[in-house]
C-alpha cells in the first residue's frame, strides 16, 4: 500500500522544479493547462502582487501623476463602523437645517434701511460668496482626508496643516469660540420658546430639555436616528415658513407691491445687513462633517452644498420680502421686531412662528452638536502638542481613528451641550451677545478670509511636490 500510494503521488507530481520557479505568468498558465488536477488542489493561492481594491476606494480625488498612491481601505473598515453611513440626502437635510438658524429671524431688522431690491441683491451676493467659500472648505477637507488617511477632519486640522502651527492655534481658538457662541445662541433661543409655552418651568430645565434630548440622540444612537430627527424638524421648518409667507402675502399684498418702489443703495444702508446675512446662510461649521457623510467624492459634496444651500436662500428671500412689505404698511418708524410685526397683523400665525423658530434653532443645534466635538478634540490635541516638550508635526496631527471619537465622543458631546445650558440659564443677554460675536467678528474673520487663503496655500504646496 505504501508503494502504490507513492506511485500515485508521483503520477500527479511534476518532476520539474518547484512552483515558485514559475516567475512568468505565461509559464504559470501553461502549468495550469498541463496539470489541471494540481490547479484545483486545496492549496492556498499565491498572493497577487497588485490586488484589486475591494471595497472601492473610500475617497476619490483628481490626482496628478506625481501624487502618492493612496492605499485602499481594508475590507472591514468603512464609515459604517461608527454607525454613520454615507447618505447624500442626510447631508442635504443637515445643510438645510443648519443654514437656517437664529440669524434669519432678525435679518429684516438689518435690511429695512435699504429696501427690497438692495437687500435682495445683498442677500444674493452674500449667498454666492458663502457657497463659494464652503466649496473651497469641502475641497480642502477631501484632500486632507485622503492625504491623512482619515474619514473626518476639522477646521482646526485644515488650518494648522495649511497655515502652520502658530496661525492654526489662533484659528482653533477663534473657531471654537464661534461654534460655542452659536451653540449658546441656539440653547438660549430654544429655552426662551419653552419658557413662553410653560411659564412656570425653571429656566435651567427649560434650557436643558431639548439639548439633553439631542445629547442622548447623538451620543448613544446611530447617525440614522439623528438624521431622522433632523429631517422631521426640517419638514416642520419648511411647513411653518410657508405658512408665514403665505399669510404675509395674503394680508399685505398691496403694501408688498408698494414697498418695491423704495430703494436706498448707499453703502451705509446695505453693509450692516451683510454680516447677518452671512451668518444666516452660512454653514461652514459643519462642512467637514458634511464631507464625512455625503459620499465618496468632492463632487457629491459640491452637489449637496448647492442643493442644500438653495433652500435657505429661497426661504430668506421670501421671508425678507414679506416682512419688509408689512413694515412699509405700518411705517418704518414702528418697525422693531419682525415676529411682533407679523403677530400684530395676524395673531393666528403664532403657532407657525413658534414652530418655525423652534425648528430653525433645533436643527442648527443638531448640526453644531454633531460637528463641534471633533473640532474640540483637535483643538485640545493642538494645544497639547504646542505646549508639550516633545512637539510633533502638526501637519500630520490627524487622529488615528478618523471615523469616530471613540469612547470620548459621548463625553465631548455632553461637554459642548452642558456648558451652553448654564450660560444661557444665568445670563439673560446670552442670545444677542452670542449672535453679535458670531456674526460680526468670528464669522467674518474665519470664513471671509481663511478659506481662499487656505485653498491657495494648499494648491501651492501641491505644486511644490510636483
């Protein structure tokens, strides 16, 4: 039996050199044809020198011939590891909800001096500037994600990698102050609405109700649940603003047409409305997070930015036109608050006013709360690197796990929500002061100058590597 088994083994074993000597693919193919039994044997296949990437590359980018080849992500790693799957329409709804924020309610107060046509022109030009700036931030974000091999970046990381460690630290502080002031404004606005509905509620509890709900949703549930809540709030916001615009047009149709004849094109009448308009239409704060969830390429981000940014533009233009028309009917001297003006015309729209204000503030709070923890983590990391004895290279200071913040995510989420609750509860002027800082100082500095400068520096650095 031993000789038979040995003959049987020799019959199917080639007398040629070992299989490792077949370096040429043609010889390997010839060996497979001559010895089909050997080819079907249960032996581990030899690894291919150039395996096809599976799954497809996580981020696609138009790369030059001199750029380094980005290794594909392992088959087991994807954006879904952290519960956040790619969703184009989730990104669009997040843009719509965040762009229509607390600044929209007070925008007509800043455009009343210029009139219908000048204010509409200022709003359109501001929107073009805002969208162009956000697209630049998206392009830099995708380039940084691919170069760093991460799935999420922050504005601090982008600034430090392009401007350097020193300017990056300044940008980190200003950006954190901007995001924090916007969170304080949203928490204070929602708390004021809750206090109006329930006058006997403690101010701390009124300010903490919705932020606590948002914190639980973001920290302990997958992003699909956050996206579902955000879409419901966006639907409420669109329904409410439609009701308000229809009511304003039906009540003040003649005054709306009459207001078209007044126009003041002086810079002193137009310029005060630009910071508020930029704050109202801007969503720079969440742009890096949008790039994380929108899709696999920067072209998906551009399309989402244009679609999501067009909805707030239509809402702002219609809201501004209706309020200015009603204000011209009652005389400009009597114009104080657009909400009070609308309620004086038709008190029945109070539920729509409250619904719109709550939805606009709630969606903005969700957008800031899902994006600011990453920003805060990178800011802390940058500060530690700046003051540690062994300083690392800030340009490569991306977290090793770009898909999530790990166990610290829930702690950071609650940190960025609890502090604004106490500020809004014990400082009555927190809403107006936070909006003034965010609109006039931080917003104009960060997003008026930095995105073009960062894009120019990034492209110059890329040309040097060629």
